[in-house]
C-alpha cells in the first residue's frame, strides 16, 4: 500500500508532484486547458501540518468558473490522499495571457480557438486554415475572454482568446 494512503502517516509531497496532480484540473469553459496551462495556478506547497496550500489567480475578477475550480482542486487532491487543502485566491498581480504556457496556446489552437498573441501587432491566425485575414464579428464570444471572428479565406467562424 502506498504510504500516502496509510492513516496517520505523514507524507511530504514535492511541489512538482502536487503540480502534476493539479494538472488534472481543467477549465470548465475550455476543457482542453488545465489551470496550469492557463497560468492561474500560482503556487502550491505542503505545509508542515500536511495541509496543501494552493494559490490561484482568476483570469478576471468576476470569473464564474472560480467556485467550480476550487471544488475541483479539492476533489483531485482528495483523490490523491490529500484531505487538508487550503485555497487562496489572489488578485494582484492581475492575471495576464502572458502567463499562459506555450503548451496551452498550442492546445487552444488545436481545439479551434485562436490563442492570444504575444505581440498584439501580430495578425490573428485562423486556427483552421492558418490564414491571417479575419474580421471581428463580436468583441465577446461564448465567454468574456474570447472574441468571435470570421476567417476571410475559409469563411469559418472562430473564437479568439483575447490578450489581457
């Protein structure tokens, strides 16, 4: 039996292992992205008393997914034998799309969403045909973090994850 599941046995878990576990927590609005991909997982550590302390930053202050994400963090850690969890939400510094991982950006594009640009002067590429010509249809898509665009080349609509 794994020592992590033996009652009364304290097991120190590395921050790297905890981050791997938390890599199972996906964004409910864009389920191909994890909280690590998004860059909202700021810090994770195990306190001396065994409590797992997780610090997260929402993508924006009114993000409706935060309650769900906190519950998922607790659920996933609990499934791995960590029953004492303290989650802190911090708003400063404010989240930025610069915190997204390159893997997360690639996942977005494969999912059909144009990732945020690292240089706002770059053209927004259609995630389907990779053409750089598109027109803005709506500043807001299905979520506040995305804009709806239509590709001028293939004619397909697509979401663009806006730069923040």
